[in-house]
C-alpha cells in the first residue's frame, strides 16, 4: 500500500492501523501526534484507526530540551 508520510511517498506492508505504522517506524505512541488526512487522531484511537491506500499521514514528535 502507498501512503504519503510527512510529505514523502512511502510504501508500507502489513500495516492496517496508525498504531501498526508507529510500531513499524519504531516510534513511541506517547511521544507523537498523528494527523490522518488533516484530522488529528486521538492516541486512544491509534489501534482502531485504519490507514488506507493514498492516505496522508503527518507524524509530529515531541522533543524536549532547554
């Protein structure tokens, strides 16, 4: 399946949910915000929100510092 991830085309295999995508990218769900087709997805819905062909996904990571 092909999606647009942070503005880049990406081919993904065996991924059906936002949580699957985060796991495949080795990202911790608690440290990111996910936008799917211009809608922000609530973290408690990552495992039930499906990703489909040609979806647009933006992932923003929290970074600490001082």
